[in-house]
C-alpha cells in the first residue's frame, strides 16, 4: 500500500504501510518522535503512574509480574511490550487483555494525521500507538517495556515515576557499545530527577550509578537496598520496608521476581502480601520457558543472546532429563558463537535451522560453531526432526529469537 491507509483499512494493511515507511528498522533518537507526540498531546500520561523497564533480558517477565500483582491488588494496568510473538495486538494489554484491532487502527490513523512528513520507524509508530491507547483508557498504572537501550528509545519519551533496569550485558553492540559500561550508561538514561531507579543487576557497571547521580535519580540497588533469599521450596524478599518470608517460588526467572518486588515496594509499600503471593503463583509469560508438550517434553524460550543463554543453561542444569535436544535458529546480527557456547555443555544433540526473516542467520552459520549439528531449511523441519528423535525421558528445548518461537508455535498448531 503506497498511500496512507484510512480508518476503514485493516490492521494488517496498516502494519504493511508502517513497515514500508522508514528506510531502517532501528533509528534511535527522540526528536522525530517528540515532534509527533506533541501534536497528539502524548508527551505525558497524567492519569497514570508510569514504570519504564529497561534491561538486556528480563523486561517482559518483570513487567508481567508487576502487572499480575497490581491487577490482583485492584489496580487497572496497561502494558506496552515488544516484540510480539504471534499477533501485533500482543503489544498492548489493558487489564491483561489485548485490545481489538479496530482500536489500534484508530490509533494509527491519529498518528498518521499528526505525522506531517515526519519519518517514524515501525517501533516508534507502535510506541506512539500504545501511548494513544493508554491516554484513551487511562489505566491507573502503565508499564512501558523499553525496546532497545533506554536513553534514546521511544519509551523514554515519557517521564516515568519509577524506572527499572533488570540486567546489563552485551547485545545490540552496534547501537549501545561494546562494553557493559557503555550499555549501562544507555540503559540508565531512563532515570529521572528525584525519582527511583531500581537496578536488579547484582553487579552493574559503575556507569549505572554514575548516570543515576548525574541525572539526580535515587538509585535503588540490588544487594544494597533489596535482595532475595532462596530455598528449595520457597523464598524471601528483603527490601527497604518489606521483610517477606516463605513466598511461593516464581514461574519467571528469580532475578526478575526480586526486581519486580523492589519496584512494587518503592511505589506501593502498603500492598497486601496476598496480592504478591497470588501474582507470583499466576504469572506466566508466553515464549519464556513455555511448555508445549509433556511427553516428550518440549519447552520454548526466546533466549537470543549470551546473557539469556547462560540463564537457560542454568535452568537446564536443574531439569531431570535423559537427554537434552536443542532446536535453534537465530538472527545474524546476534552474538551467535557466544550464545551457542553458553549451552554446549548442557545439550546432547543439536538441530539447527535457517531463520526465514530478513535478518535471519542460516543454519550453516550456526553450524560453524557446532560442527556435529544437523541442519534444516526451516524451524518447522528442525523441530519435527527433534521431536521424532526424542524419547519419553528427553527434553527438547527450542530457542534463539522471538521469530524462532513464533515459527515453532505456528508449526505446532498446524501439524498433523
């Protein structure tokens, strides 16, 4: 579609149009976005408490636990997350529910009318669309998941009441730099003067504290202001005000559960323990250690960088399985060798696939790091081969990117 769609067009037509608007997928910076947001009066969400969540990994699961606990406690909650796995509408939730496609079309129509020849990337369009919908629905709390970095990300348009950094590691080096120090500085760019910056990274680079100080934010650092204590069947949280013992083990990574509770404690110190417990029990996130089959066991995870792969290896080490069979497809601009290296000791048999998206890596590229691996033309073929090879006591883990998980789920739903 070459011309701007109308409100009568479908969401799919709008998404095709938006994808074709900007010459690059990523174009960091807030000037263009702010110009359009001002015309739409979307530079603030005055009716909502806003939490912005950055981090190399763990953003989605941290937001999910925050959302779950706050909803149990009676708050109305809006969440913007990315990328989506199966449907664009996954990117915006109000009280745990996706909105109708027509609402996204209305938002995109308003943005197009205010664009005035200003170029916007797909992510910037989606972020503005989310802000437009939050302004319409006015949830009490809005959770904004940073897309890339922090300082120059579209979500940083909004002055958050509290900011979160879940983890700091290397990813997107071409945009964020080649050291943890440079990555930490970019992520701490979401901090605001006089407002808390909760850092769940146990050993952050010094640039996080330096940037928080420079921006006048209050750094709430894990290991100093809060932490978790773990047992086999339960855990405890110690914060600045809370001393919570015998909590149910979370179904998300433990580091992210600790970080989420620190944010909740800082903004809602009177939150009921029952809301925290129920939130911990019911939080599950699609594509994060998601089980699709029990015999043989099939688990999907979006792990796509070395930091996430190390966490996945730790999880695999805690599982009881005769063998671990891994299905992997990745993007070519990721740290392929380092990611696979983190899992070589945990995996017995590899099934590598071409990833059929423009940024996708070939199976042969991955196989350069794993010479004994089997290679396949697509994710569906690799997964089918792994499941055919797997026996009852085996564990099949599929990982590598959001696209990998999406293609696996599409195959799983349509297989015969």
